[in-house]
C-alpha cells in the first residue's frame, strides 16, 4: 500500500512578530470527512505494513491474556457494615462490583455488573461508584465514548432497579451527603472540559433544577468534591498547578454554606482531611517538599496551622492517613517510597523493603479504630501485592499477590538501579530489569527505555505481567526517572517544568547514552517509549538526538505544544499555564518553540516510529499526533517505518475493558520485535518451553 500523503492547506499563525505556517492545521476538525478519511487511510497503511505480524500479534495477545487470572477479585475491605470488592469472571471484559454484609463469608450481593451495562457498546467505562450512607442507593458514573464525559445513574440496591433519573455531562466526580438524598457533583465546561462547577442534586428531582453551589472563575483552576475519612465533612477542592483552595461543610448539613478553609495564595498548595477537632493538612507552606500541619476546625486558616511533621529538605511528604491511634505517612527519600508509622503515643518507625528498586503505597484504609494498616507493594520482578501490617506486633500478612497464570519465577529476572550523569552534572536514576539467561553486557541487548517526566508524577518501578513477553524475548526494560517528575523530591519537578523543561529531554538523552556507554544496549537496539506528556518527551528527544534510537513508540503524544497552549478553547490548556508557561508571553513562546516536537521537525533521518492516538481523546486532541506524523512524512529523509494507529472509538486511555487494551499492546510489542527480527515461531516456541 502507498504511503499516505496528507493534503497541505497553509495556515498562517502569527504572534510576537513571529510567523509560522502550519500546512496541516485543517486536521483540527473532527467533523470534516476528509479528516476521518485520512485517519482511516493511515490505519489501513499501518495494517498493511504490519500484516506479516498479524498472526504473531494474535499469539502475543493470547500469551498476555493467558497470564491474567480471568476469574479474579480484589482484596475485600470493610466499611459501613459491608465487605466491598470487585471481581471478574472468565471471559468478561468488565468488572463486577460486589459486597457482603457483616462477614466475608456472608452472601454475595452484586451491586453492579458492568458487563451487562456494556453489552452492544464499543466503549464503556464506569468512572466512579458511591452508595448512600444507609447503603440503599448506588450512584455510578458511565462514559460511553471515551472522552471522560460521564452520566450519573442511580440504582436501588433493594429492588435492583436502575432509575430513569440521571445527571448527564458530568466529570465522574461526586459524593453523597449524610442525608441519603443529596448528591454533590462536579461538572465541566462543555468546550474546554475544565471541571469548573459544583452542583447539588436531590434524589428524585430533575437534574436541570440542580442548584449551582460553587463556580470556579479562574481559568487556571479546576474543582472537585470529596469527603473526609470520618465522613463528617464534605470538601470542595479548587486547584491549579501552583495553588489550592478548599471549602468545607458538615455532611449532615447539605443545605448549609461551604466555608473557606484557607484562601488561595499563589504558590501555596494544601490538601486536608479531618480527625477529631482538627483538619490535618499536607502543605508546601515554607516547605518545598511539603510538611504536615493541623488546624482547629473552628479556625482553620493558615495563621492557626501548627506543624505536626516539620519540613525536611531531603524527604518528600507524598501522602498521609489518619487512624484513632496512629498517623501513617507515605514519603520519598533518594527516589524510593517509604511508609512511616507514628503512634500517637510511641516512637515513629518505618516499614522495611528488600528490593533495590520498588514501589510501596498506602492502600485502602477506611476504618479509624484499627491496628491494621493495608499497604501495597511491587517491584520490577515482584507482582503487585497487598499486605495487612499489624502496627502493634509489626508483623505483615500477605493478603494477595497478583497471580501470573502459568507461573512466574522472580529468580529468573534481575532488577537494579543505576545512575546517569546529566549534562549539568545531576545524577539521574534508572531502574531496569532483564531476564538473566538472555542478558549479556555486550551492547547487543534490545532495550526499551520508558519515561514520562511531567506534572510531578513519579514514575516508580512496577511489575507488569505483560512486560514478560518482552523480557522473555531478550529485551531489557528500563525506566528513566527524569526531572519533571517528583521521583527525587519537589525540586526534581520544578527543575523539569516551565523554563526548565528542556532538562526533561536532556536527562532522558543522558540515560540513553549511559545505557549505551555501559554496554546494556547500543543505538542499533535502543527504543524510546512514552505516552501523553511522555509522548512529548519522545518527540523532543528524537528531534534532538535521533541517532541514539533504532525506534520509538509515542502513545497519544502531546507534540504540538505551541499551537495547543495558544488556544484556550482546547481542553486543559488554561489549567496548564503553570506547567508549560503561557506562550502569549514572549519568553515562554520562544522557549516552547525551541522544543515543540511538531515545530522542530527537520529534513533528516528519524528512527522507526509507531504513533497511537484516540479520536475522542479529551486530553491530547487526535489532531496533534496526526499532524505530527503527516509533517514527519513530508520532511524525513530516511526509509524507516512511520506508522499511525488511531482508535476511532476511544479516547486518551485507549480501548475499554481489561483485554481489548492488550490488542493495542500486542501491536506495539510486535512493532519492537519485528525491528529486532524476533518474530520467529520456532524461537518463540523455544522461549515458551524454557
């Protein structure tokens, strides 16, 4: 099949006495039949190029699906007189929400079978569920497009009836008041999709009559509603990238007025919970890495905040949980998470973990009066595990470890953490894993280098049973913990955003060079991968140093940075000015223009590239990767592969269901393995026997 060639229709874009011509601006119209025709042509081209791998993709899909325990369930947790859990049945794509009253051995009640709701639909996702305090009514949010625009439905758990009453076009965020009748929910702007309003709904009434409770007028802020752990308070949380403001209301007084906890101040971030007579608040007030304070419920403003855990420059406070006898914190030191336990009466102590690189987190702990802490743990070689930790005896009990059907022997694999030196001398950690018997430090190993590097999201080492399909074929998998995330503390984030954003890209390049120089791989066998803002990373890096990589995968990539950030009608733009900068200011315009992947395509050789997209994506609009691929086709001088695969029925997260997404992953893995010449049925069979 011929390579698709997109029509060029010049569009002049001018600002700051600078002009750009965008030949593919016309693609910014989902309703244009020519746009859909071009996307379908690109999909057909990808299918044609990858046709020789189709049987291999099917076998990869079955291989990855075969590792998943199909009749599985989550570990139940106890709350409001019930044990709650989610389970899956063999062959089902979607979850079944269940509960048992009083005892884990009680009679199961299915409160929501998503498989029934999803029948006949190409996409279906439940975004949230919540029962009234008396446990009689279930509210759930459903998205049938993939654009993260939900409808709230109500189900009577005594009769099983789903009411015709609904609340359309909401964010999926909602919470019940204590009266079992009042639901607070957040709603988004229909154009920008910014969550900007909170409404109050009375069960049994027309949603068009719902009362507007709060409206966020600042375009850089979004808002949501949630409830304290005690369930005594409702919160409205307004947040920008650099500032927070919370309002609170007693949950048994839903018709009362929300009160401001602390007025917003630029660069002051905070998040609160409730226990006793105090609000407990994580904040960056005079604390770059955050600290924990408390304030009286009757006078919670900043001048009344008292330190509980003071700021520590070397420790990032990520999260906290409150118990009747304990304070538990999730912290990060030297790039690794720790869980600290502080008895209200006694000495503080830390949970111990053995792996060199791992992920640990505070899990679901709805009960106050307990000595058990539930936490999660995994590593690059250890499947995801859920533990209960006795905070008196200090004994931990494994409740469940992700089962890899067919078996998984961690001893066959090796994980480690190494450090690369960035251009400015900063040491950047890399976590990596490989199968011992297939690895030699000779530069010949295929290696997939993955990262994200934005919004302060830490990219921790985690286990994936799907990844075994690469490791068992000789791939090394590595995570670059680059600046822009919070992996090494808050400063790590601040040194990789705004006018420091290029550090994100040069850190990744330094990691790639370190892996090559130390013989983990070579440029002929190195592959880059990232999604969304991580796709921006991939796009920037292959513009800057294309010769370092044999191939790259960019999932739903944010690549047209300047044009998107200049258009405030595009979803999420205004809320991200404090992440990327506002290009209406010339300094930020010039800086963004220096790295924007779309604007920096040149007439030169690029690595093999697979790009994925979603037509209904609400976060990275489909036209960004589409334009990027079209311009790369026009400019690049090599004959390497350039493929665009657009899911015409999904959004930012790809296909819905637990197995459908594996088909997309099978395409990506087949792309990598094809480039490595590893699509060989006999070799594959040998690996499986081993």
